[in-house]
C-alpha cells in the first residue's frame, strides 16, 4: 500500500485505490468527489488517500464484492 502513496499524480493514486479495493476503475464522478474532498479537507495527500481507502472499504459495493 505504501507504493500507492508515492505516486505524484492524484488520479493515479485514486485509480490504484479503486483497483486494489473494488477491482474497478473510478468513474469520472467518483474522481471529482474524491478530488474535491482532498482539496477541501485540509489534509495532506497521504491522509486524504487513507480516508478514501476507508470509505471504499466501508462501502456497500465492497461488502457485496468481497
């Protein structure tokens, strides 16, 4: 998981999280929401990515896929 946070492109980080956790690419809407959260939360990029990862793990989609 540490390798995900080393990527410089936020979209690449988000894509890696979606592929790892949900086994699919994020939609454009999901990219927009995650990007807006990361920018507005005041968290550094790593902490924002961790929040997104937990949100994906706690999603209904994850529950039914895994």
